[in-house]
């Protein structure tokens, strides 16, 4: 039996004193990967390796750093088959989706490789006897803690800008989906990332994740995951005055007005909640529909769910726990009196499959409209006016993304700017790209991933003033 080990200081590294965990393949229920479960001792080993490597990496010529990161992007593409097999084994997601996410991981490295050429600061014109400039500097060792829904993509989303900004990294994937992140570290090492610059420690959140957040040599943590864990990390970070990027949950609203292209809006509304079987923080799980088209749009949405076929275009719940959680929400929906329009059941198969599920007769105060379910579950809520639609969209603890479908361009802009969210899509759902900053408001978190903006979250700005002595 082969055990997946940590990647520390440029090599596969066994646990100092840990145990192992045997996973479950979510698509079949069969035995999955055996992974090592590290402890604080492994975290300390990795963080010290990252700390020792930070000066060398920070002072490498920026063009060379960029070339190395560009080679990581090439390495990811070259390893597409291997990475897709690892992601599919761990998550059960459809092949095309896995490959798109892996290509996205390569895109992060390609994009941030090119940004190493950006100026590192400004010159401030203050006084003739002073030369004052700002210098953007790396923070040091960055902890990257990621969940199980888009394992490789989310690891790359944080690691690529962190490395491009001159930091070193200790990453911790979810223990259920560790393979691709370890493969990424190996690919990075093969691409020329120096030993110690990119480390991966495997294990459980309460043990390994907490140890990363607590380690005194870790200077920032980028966390993607649930709100309770984000809060827990925030409490530790408060003690340490540790900067965080928190990318947490969402209950994002898609608003469809009666002048929208109905068929297209319906298929986008389904893509918004069924992609990755709804296990995406930026899923569009509330569909706000103008009352006059509610019947037609609901019918079109139900029809469009048929494109998501379990085991084919629709993957399973990635963990057994999530599979059970979604079923609990089916009971909540029934108790709350929501009207089940399609789905609402598990699929009769060995894996953790759930049917795409749509509820109408929902009000925005129901739990199924307020809580992040993280499964393929959509609630449909009618509205009458633009003001009401915006108020409903914003009446949420979360504020991650939003969508608006309308033929009225002025209304599209008005609504997009009124929605409390980090990103809003007009007339198509989730046109995300590496260039577009991503992150939340309210309980969805703070800080931004992606775009040039992310570099600011993996660096700090120093101001330096130099006295210029008068000429003699
Ligand atoms: P999800 O519900 O998506 O699994 P979690 O927030 O539980 O989200 O997990 C996201 C990541 O955070 C995983 O890598 C997990 O192991 C890690 N994690 C969980 N609890 C903690 C914690 N207390 N401190 C640090 N990391 C944690």
C-alpha cells in the first residue's frame, strides 16, 4: 500500500510521528487514497524549510523567478492526464470539469509569472533634499489552507501570487483531496522552484491547519473554506496580528427580469448551481425571478437540470459528510413548506450522488434560502420590482457573487452596482478569469484572490526616504 507523503524541502517526506487515513472514492464508495496525517512537528519542519529558503527566493532576479513560475504552468499542462486522474479519483468530478480547473491552475502560474515585471513601488516627489520611494516586499512564509471542492485550482490560486510576490509557501490541502496539491509541489520542484520554497503538509485541519496558523514564522494565511473554520482561524490570527485572506461561503443570488432572454437565463441559472454539483463557494443558489415570468422560467430551469446527469456531467458529493448534509437540508425544506419541483433525493448508485434539486414557494427567510447547502440545490424566489430584487439579493449574511439578467442595460448596471458582492455577472453566469479579482463581503470573507490585486495581499509596502545632501 503506497502512502501519500508530505512534500517538504523539495522532496517527498514521511511524517515524523503521525498516522494514516484511508479515503473513500466519492464516485464509487470504494477505497480511496491512503494519505499521511501529519502533526505540528511536520508543520514545524516545513515552515523552517520555507523560512530558510525565503531569502534566496526573494533575491533571485525577478525575470528568473518569472521564468521558473512560467515553467510550473507548462509543467501543469504537461501533467494534465496525471493531475486529472488524481482529481477525479479524489473528487469524482466530471473529466471536462477537472481538466478545465487544472488548466485554470496553469493559468494562475502563467499570469503571475508575467507580473513579476511590474514595478515594485513608486517614487514620491516630496522635497528636493529627499528621495522617497515605496518598495513592495514579500511577507515571508505564507500558509495556504484549502478545501476539497477544487483542490488543485484553489491551491494554485493562492500559491502562484504568493510565490510571484517573492514569498515561500506551506500549503495544506483537505485530507480528503490531497493528491493533486502534492503533485503540484513536485511539478514546481521539477520546474526549478528551489527546495523549501513550496512545501505541502498533509493532515487534518484541527491539527495541521491550526499548527500552520499558530506557527510564529508564518507571516500570512490564505484560507479557503467554511465560515466556522474561517472564524476559528481569525481568532488565532487576532492573537498573532496575522494577516489573512478569507475566502468563505456564499448564498449568491441570480436576478432574472422579465425582459431577459429566458431560455439562456434558465440554462445559466442551472449552470450556476449545478456546476461541481453545487460544491462551489460562488454557486448561484438563489434564483430571484420577476413574478410575471416565474412559471415559464421555473419550467425552463427544471428542463435545463436534465443536462446534469449523475455519473456523467454531474459528479458526486465529494465527501460522505457533505452527502449527508445535503440530505438533511431536504428534510429542512420539507419542514419549511418549500415546494419540491425536481430532485430532492439521492441517486440510486454506489457513489455520493444527489439529483439536481429545485424548490419554489420559498421565502428569503427560510433556512434553505439563507444557509449555504453546498450541494446542487436551487431555491426560486419571486419579486415584483427592481428595488425588491436588490433588497432580497442583499438580505443575506453572505456577499460573494451575484448575477443579473435583463435587456435593459441601465438597469443591469444599476443592479450590478447595488448588489453587495465581490463580483457580479451581467447576462451570463460566472465569467471568471484569472485577471478578475475574486473575494467576498460580509460573511463571505475579505481580501482578494486573482488579478493584479492579489499581489497586494501577499506583500507589504515599505516607504524609504533618503536625504540628499546639498552640493558643495
Ligand atoms: P469544508 O467544509 O469545505 O471542508 P473546512 O473549513 O472544514 O471547509 O476546511 C477547509 C480547510 O481548512 C481544510 O484543509 C481543513 O482541513 C482546514 N481546517 C479545518 N479546520 C481547521 C482549523 N481549525 N484550523 C485550520 N485549518 C482547518
